[in-house]
């Protein structure tokens, strides 16, 4: 499932599962683990 969802080869997914991987939300998006990164709205009250 991870290979299909992320588009990464099986060896990449396997290596990621074998070790602790810490990444930012943007890195996770680039890696294919998340689809979208939420951005905090700092514009004040509407």
C-alpha cells in the first residue's frame, strides 16, 4: 500500500520502515507520505 500511495520504490519504503525517520511536514509531502500541508492563517480575525 505504501509503495502505491507514495510512488516510492519498495526498497525506499522498506528502509524507511526499518529505522526511525523524522522529517518536517514539507519533507513528508515531498516524500509522498502526506498529501497536503496545512498553513497557519496569521491574518487575524475575519
